C-alpha cells in the first residue's frame, strides 16, 4: 500500500465542504482540518503509484475551493500500535 500525505490550501470559508468533497474521493482515507500554513491534510492510500496521479492532480486538485497542494509520499509507516504488536510476538498475555 502506498500512502501519500497531501497538504491542502483552501478557501477558508469553505473548509468543511471542501474537506467532505475530498474525503468522498476513492483512495482518500482521512481528511484533517489543521492549523498552520495549510488548511487540510488528506491521507491518500493506493495500491499503485499511477493511482496517485489519478487521485491527486486528477481529482483532489480539481475540487472547487482547493487553491494549492503539496504532496509527500511515505516510505515507511511507524506507529506505536505496530511497535507494540511487534515486540509482543511470542509473549504470553
């Protein structure tokens, strides 16, 4: 699974509507309203790199009110949940 983190600048008065439109796109697993330079963070999860082109510039960037995006593709995923599960292998509960 390929994960891309998409930082989105929007029309501030339309953040909830834009977030809902982005969240409805296939491949978008979550959309967060955030503070800072960007207004939204969208998590895109796909099976193939080519799918990113279909979703991000092909659909997400075309959502009315989206002004700019910056995309970061993840190499690996690290989470506390995954680490706890890995270290618990072979241990009795």
